C-alpha cells in the first residue's frame, strides 16, 4: 500500500503521520492514518467495523470506541463532522466508506513500467523531458517532507536566585503554578500571571509539595503534601496527605490548605483532577517496593475507592486527559517491558501498547507521562531529554536547543509551547573530617555539575568518583591535586554506583545493565550476564560480586562470578544494599530499612539498626558498619558485639557517605545548583 496519496486536495503522508492542506500540516496518530489508508484503498466501498479493527489493530487490545475516535480525528482533519459526512460516511451497523477522490502517488511510476521500451532517440528525448519533472519532484519532496520541528525559542518563566521546578499551566493557560525551593525537603507553592509577570506565593507554610493538578474549571489545586525533614525527625516516620487549595483565595493572600484525604504513613503520589470533580492518585498500600493501586477519591462523598485494572504490573506513572476523559498509566512488567494503558475512570481499558525504548535507554529507565491537550499523545522525559510518546508506544525526541538537563515537561493547553524545568541539583565530593562533635568536608572535586559517590582505591592513593560534568555520568579519577575523566562511554554509565576491584586495579560500572570492568588506562571489558543489572554492590570478594536485578520479583539479589559472568540467584528480594562480610555471610538492607544477615542457615534480623539509615548506602569496614540517621547523626555499629555508637552530628546537606579508609570518610554534599523554569516553542513561521 502506498505511503503517500491525495484525498481530494488533501495530501496524505503516512510516513510522517501528517495530512497537508493549503500549506498547513496536521499531525494525526498512526492508527488513524492507517484507517484512512484502508478506506482509501477501497474508496466508495463500505469497509466493516470488524475488518477495520482486524487490519489496523491486529494483535492489540483496544476499547470499543477506539475506531470511532479515529474516524472523528480524520473528519476533524478534513473539516468534516458526523452530521455532514462529506468525506467519511457512516453506514449504520455496517461500517464506513470514503466518499472522495483518491489519487495515489505511485500511479505514474506503475503506469510507466507497463509501457513498451522506447528506441534510443526517444529515450534521450524522454530523459531530457524527465529533468524538469525530476526537479518538480525534488521541490515536492522539499515542500511535503516536513523537517522535525525544533523548539528553539526559549522564554524564561522564572528569574529568581532560588530553584524552581514542577510547573503546571492553568486550564486557560493564563497562570503557571510551580514549586520554589526553600531548603532540603522544603518548598513553597508559587503562581505566576503569564500576562503581566506577577508572582504570588500561594502556600502559607513551607512543606514537601509534590506535583500540582488543576481542577477542570481552574479554581482549585490538588497536591500531595509530604512530611518535612523536621517532621520526620520528630515523629520518626513519613506522612502523606492529599490537600487542595482555592486558587483565587491563595492568590489574594488568604489561602488555607484543606486536608482532603489523610494517607498517613502510606505513600501517595500523582494526584490528578478529573472532569467529574474526583481525584485519581497512586496509593502504595503495600509499601513503596510494591506496586501501587489506582485510587479514585470523591471530595463530595469523602470516599476513596481502589480501581481494579485487568492488566497487571508495577505502576509508576499516572495522568488524565480532559479532552478524551481517559486515565493513563505506565507499568513495568517482569519481562522488563514498559506497558502504556489508557482506560476509563471505571477501569475499562481503551488502549494498550508497549513503549518502544531507544537502544541507548536502560530497561530500568522510567517514562513519566503528561498528556498533550488533545489526549492523543504524551510528553515524557528520560535522562534529561524530553520525548513525545504516542498511544502506540512510539517515542520521538523533541528537538530543543538543550542536549540534557530537562525535566518535568508540561504542554500549554492551547498553544504549541512546553514548560520545562532546566538544570540539576549540584553535589560535590570531599573528605569528611571528624573533630569531636563537629564535622567539616574538605572538597577535592568541585564543579557546576553533579560530582558524587567517591571511593578510595584499595592499596593505592587514587580516588574515583562519578561526575556529570561532561553531559553524562562518567568515572573520574582524583590523583593528588588533579582530576581527569577515565571513561568515555557514549551515553554514560547507568546510575552513580560503581566499585573498585579488591586489588584496586580495575573499576566495575553498570553499562547498559551489564557489568563493565574498566582498567586504569580506560580500556574495558563487558561481562554479559544473563540478567539486566540494576544495582551493583561493593566488590569485596576476589571472584564474586553482588548485584540486584528485577526478574520475577523486585530487587532480587544475585551473585556474579567475575571470571565467567555466571550468576546465582540468592533467593532473596527487596534488597536495597548488600555486601559480603569477612566470613562470607551477606549483610543486607531492604527497602524498609531493615538490616539482615544472610547465611546458609537462613537470615537473621539486626533490630538494633532497624530504620537507622537515611538514604540507600551504608559503609562496611571490617566488622564495623557506618550510616547516617534521620537526626543527621553519623553512627557506627559493631557486628560482633551488637554495639551501636553515635560518632558525630554532620552537616544536614551531606547526602551520602560513600567510603571509609584509615579513619577518613568520603562524602557527597548538596551545594545548591540552579533549576529554573523555561518555556520552549518553535519559531513562528
């Protein structure tokens, strides 16, 4: 079937998912254009519903209104509707027909192939005559083959000295609500009038505010307020609450947060206000390492109900389209596929697709979603780049003037503009000096980017760390007073975890979810294990290393033979951190911050250090374990005697202690950074 054809004076280009008319290009979903191609191939004939579904959505699970929605999209592109039916006619209980003149681009080529071969003279004349036709063809290709749109117009939305992030346009596009950073774990909600630039603080008290969702009429804001760091220290637990705010009252300085649903110690995320006034959200009833449920909260009835979906997986993203009144989630399957679903608020699945990851993306990269205004595609971001994701799971990069450091994209409700957060938080690494009750961090690697997770070389004087200063996560080496980049991986390493080999001659990193062993001259060898590596643990045994991978369960612990790449399932899951101790026993922490000893005799709990660890990294030196607690206390635990000792209070901005050697501790400290809100748009034609 041809990929380009004419329907009356509309030019259809299936390869670009576009309909051209009077120098205007209309983008349509690929499935809608495939419906048109089927109808065009049998113009004037009635094509049944069942045949269209079989030809266009073969081997796909879709809702009953999917075909009708595609027909409506096509009619809209042709300036048609269900009353006129000038282009596409509905035949009750039968199907559809295309009532228009269809011309195929390949017809001239096919006709020429049926003609007899000309003599040499006529061939020369025909060749000369073909030159202007060829030129016209090139012009046609140039006109109709659209260049990918470049969002090269950048408008700053904020210009303060603070960090701003997480923007959301009002439904009419006149206001922007966002978070403005106050300090670790705290921010305020702000709003900006996009017509005159006026900014107003909406929240009266600082807090840990998540993403904001506007009500359909633009009068209310919904968000999850999480307990602050101070609350956590005082109560020794986390708390989540669904709250709302009257926008007009808050804009005029009279805003008061209204508690809608007290989720207490159950993690709750992604509040999403629907057209009927209810609020959808993700509710982690079984803990953060279990798949959440989609919960629908009714503010009028003050009731929350769990929505059951026929498709099962680990849900991590949720959004709602006002135009189509459909919810969407992304879930991770045991097969490492990311499944995209749209469904009604009653749970009836309308579409289902597998996201087609790019070759350079990890199986563990996640795809947060935000519907575009038409409800037919999404914006997502992966590793600092933004993409358009369609309902069939196809990812297409959105070309911008920035190569990375973009996040949280939101499309303008009526214009071709995208609000994004640009920039990252900045961390630097240094040596932590303990002086009685005071600690100081002597930095040895500083940049305007993130430097993190420094580790001493066993038996040597070098220090390795991860830096993003080249645009991707790479291993850097600090050698005395100089630093240099060791790895040159095209897309960087996955995450910021790595480990020295026990002899200090090599470094192992996570490269495309496989272990790559890097020599100190930059050469490397990949160990092709049978599992996609998620987290790699400290390499403390000569021939074996611990890693986690998500197979049938989340964060399963495996042992990797560093000579043969063979893996052994250790039959334990939900592992956050692990290391071999001196006798070959495994010490590990789960995601609930419980510590365990794992041996051939089973596992044994260590209640003395239960919930004592902030972050995901502990330090093991001999029989001593080090960590930081919620009160910013550096502690040391003696495995043999079960003795817990608090060593010192450290700076609250120290986010990670990564290694210890001869009494010296390497740490990573938050030093600020810059995050600002920008609006990206294509150049006006």
